[in-house]
C-alpha cells in the first residue's frame, strides 16, 4: 500500500456483515436501533460514514460493543468461555441494568481490594 492510500475501516460493510449474520433486514435493524430506515438506507445509497452515535445505536440493536464492531480479528477475545458468556449477557442488558450491574461490580471490587 502506498503512503497516499488509506486503510479505512469499512463501516457499512461491517454493519452489513453483522446484520446479515443476525438475519436482520435494514428495516428490522432500523426498528431495533430506533433510527429511521431512510437514514440507514441513505448511508448505503450515498456511501456515507455514519456518525459514531448512530453506529452505537446500531451496535446496541445487534448486541455488539463498539470495540467488537471496530475490531474484526478473530483473536480479539482470547478469554475463557465464562468471559465470553459474561460479555454476551452484558450486551443483552438494557442501559439501566448495565448501570446497576456496573455499580455492583464497583462495590464488590472495592470490598475485595480492602
């Protein structure tokens, strides 16, 4: 690759990859993410790079963290099976429950470190 070429991350390709892996249409993704279908369709039609706040909504709809979205290597998560199970459950929680669990983990880790 020459110095003038850029190795840009293919956001729309990644959305398509994850969406198809979950059997979601653009319409269904729009419903799950709370974004207008026309917004997502415009990204594809005009090859637009969605803003990060919209990517985050798409990720939440597909139970994927932003880190998982932008890191596509299979060796990203090399943790134990229990760690993967925890992450899967974490991503399925609504924001309010994530906050409660995070607060509880903070309390536990503070108690253990004493």
